């Protein structure tokens, strides 16, 4: 054992350097592989439709009191409702709880989410069940027989 | 040599020289299964493996007709179900076998938990089993979207929104899962890739580790049996236990065939991102307890959004479940810790059964 040590002197400085060099190279190699892969997995930002105003295909005379329907607001679903008193309103149709699409229930005159039984009143306010926030409200303008919905502000 | 030829035949000897069949035969002969009053529960690991093999086989067959895009997925399955000979059978077996596999897996998990099979030196076996459960739930979740029908669409919207409620990283995770801001064709393509490539590759690795560890440590004897002074009885795995396994697998196959024939998998309506969620929407049964919990939680609890608390709660239960071997050992409570682990298991079973029952029986409109 002692003869081995004397015949093969170990240069610790050089060995440490080589170990460090090998370790860093392996680390750099891993980063060079993992970085592009991790960036690849994140989907690119796609330009979303920035519609602020939408003219609906449905006409005012086709609306019925105490009813609702889904329409496209840009790339997002929205809901148009006419209250039993005849007031027309529009909201985002994406439930504030876990993102399902809501519907109008004429039996209780409320906006309702079937996924987790969330209830919203005719002003879009969350009144029962798990939704934590009200639905985003849009502005509805009736121009002749046309219905124009736009974002607030 | 002549004696060997008489015993095994030439082919066996030829193969033995090249791949070492003798060593494998020796290994197989060594494998034993402990015999005691809880031996029955040992069958469920093999049962899960059998059903997984059915999943791989039927999954490969489904790949031949399935088209992973929002425009074609639903139609390709409609074609498979109505035009392709036995297409309905292959898809129904795939759907039912997935359910039975998860069920067998839960039995396997809870039997290992309640019989404390996770204790030293089997902590890694428990962890790899937990990894397999997570991967299989991932299979269930991603596979559910592939038919691109109404139920699948909303289940995925909700399911991918759940990590989205986490603070800071939530929105990023949601985008990563969906392949964009919303559930679209990009999500379908992503889920398809995960379902047919990423998850199978991962399961192969983790399952390999799990099976290796089971061979290395042998099957665990429950504490009550181990401490018993009576003689440790065992049964050879080959052929005694394996033949019993086969009988179980044959029964499972019979049940699968009956379920697929009498209750073929449904397809429903094609997903429409501009239609409200249908009344009575439900996830797969194994997500029902979580779904129902989120439904019953109020909007705010002590000023914190209910769903966030729910999601954090699921996370904590998952972490505790995975960490059971370490909590049980490091707590220093001895038998009390073991009893606590059992109590945790029972509570989880009772809670899941009650919430799942409520999920299926409560009026969805009230």
C-alpha cells in the first residue's frame, strides 16, 4: 500500500481540477439540453382576438323575456340574457369558479353553472355555491334591431 | 450433457447457453408468496398489471384509427364505433379496463397501507407505487379528453383550471397543460402525446423499478403475522401462486367482456366550446370525491377562496399519503404511528366513498 502511494503520487490539484471540469461540463451539457426542451414545452403566446365590440347575429325581436343564449365574444364565450322584466344584459360566460360555461335557467331566473352548481343573479353577482367572484359584465346597446355588446371602459 | 438433454430438450439448452435460462429458472423457483389470512390482498398488484397489459394492447389497436385533432377526433371515434368491425368492442374494453385497473390499483394501495407493507426496507416500493398511481390517474385524465366530446371538454376545462388556482405558478401551469390559454385542439394534441408516449414511457421505467423492488425484497408479511410466533408458511410463486393469479385474470377478462358487451362505451355529443356545460356533468368515478368536494366548498372560507383551500387540501392528503412510510417511522410513536397510518387510510376510504356516493345521487340542479 505504502509502495503504491510512493510509486503513484496523486496530484490532488490536477485531479480536483479535472473533476471540477468534468462536473461543470456535464452540468453545462444538461442545461444545454434541458433549456431548449423546457422552452419548447411552453406554448408560444398567440395573438388573441382583441375584440372590444361585437354585433350579434341575433336580432332584438328574436329575444324572449326570461331567456339566455351563448355568443362568441372574440375567442371567449359570453352570455346574453333577457330578464323576466325585459332588461337585456351580457356577461362573460366563463364561470369564475373553475372555468365552465354558464347557462341561463328560466325556472329560477338565474345564471347557473352546471359543473359545480354555482348561481349568479341577473346582475352577474355570485349568490350561491362555490363561485368566488361575479361574472364580468359587458355593455349592451340596442341599435334598431341590432344588438351590440362591448367591453366596459 | 445427455442427462440435461433428457430433462430439458435441445432448444432449452441452446437458449440456456445464450441467455442463461437456468439462472432465470433458479430465480423463479426461489420466489415465494407468504401464506396467512391476508394473502388474498396480494392478488391485486398482479391484477393491476394484467389490466395494464390489456390497456397497452387495446390502446395500440385504437391508435390505428384515432386522429388526434379537434376537427377529426370525434368523427374518427364515431367511425371506429359504427363502421370498424369490433371497433366498439376494442374501445369499450379499453374504457372499462381503465376503470377496473384504477379500482384494482386503489385496492392494492389501501391493502398495502392498511397492512403496513410500506415499512422498512420497502419505502422505495411504496414511493414507486405512488408514482404509478399518479401516472395512471394522468392516463385517465388525458385519455378522457381524447374522444373530444362535451363531457371530456368540460372535465378538461375544470381539471386544467384546478392547478390554475394556485398562487404565482397557477396560470403558468394551466397554460403548460392546455398548450395555450384555453382548452382547444392544441390541448387535445398535447394530451394525446402525453397519453400515448410520455406516460407509457414513464410507466415502463417506474413499473420496472417497482417490480424489481418487489422481487428484491419479496412480499411483505403484515405486522400481525410477522410478530406471530407460528411457523412462517409460504407458497411457491411458480406455478402455485401464478396459476391462482391466472384464474383471477380470467375472471377479470370475463367481467370486462360482459361490461363491454352490455355497457359499451358511449360517445355523447361533440365538444362545442360555445355551448354551456351540460346538466349532470361528471368526471370519471375516481375523480368524483374531489369534484364533489369542490362543489360543496363555499366560495370563501376565512377570507380565502374555497377552491384554493380545496386544492391545497388535496395536495396535503397526497403528500401525507406518499410520506406515510417516513411519518410512521420517524414519528417515534411506535405502535401509535402505525395505528394512525391505518386510521388515515380508513378515513380516506370512508371520505371518498361518501363523497362519491353524494356525487352520484345529489340532484345536479339543486
